[in-house]
C-alpha cells in the first residue's frame, strides 16, 4: 500500500518534470497551460498566511489555464513543495471571476 502511494508520487513528479522540459525547450515553462510569468504573478496570492489579492496578470493567466489540470495536482503534495497552498490555488478562479464556483 505504501509502495503504491510512492509510485503515484513518482509518476506525478515525472509528469511535471516532463511538462517542464517540454516548456523549457520552447523557451518558456508552462504548467496546466499557464506560462511561467503567470505562475509568478499568482504566487503571492497562493502562499503565506496573508496572501495578496490576485493581480490582473494573475487573473489573465488563470483565465487561460486548464483548471481541471490543476485538480490533478491538488492532493499530490507537489504544490506544497513549492510553497503553494493548494486550497488557495483552487480559490483563484472564483477570486478572479473566471467562474462562479470551482470544485475539483
């Protein structure tokens, strides 16, 4: 059972690294159709005890992102490794008024 969870985590990390390498080959990293500058713009809104309101640049990136893709990583622990609170991340589409409600 433990090994199964470990294998799942390894697979997820491998997928993310693969996506990163593809994005870097094109000159820019992207994650779930969100470019690196969009990810950077949203980081203050999804980290720390008192996150900032999402910026216009963040909301623009969220509007173009594949939201269902983010759901795949919500419980993986991967977002937390980068100081991103997955729950705050899932709140961005509503805070940015991209959708009325969002649940994985």
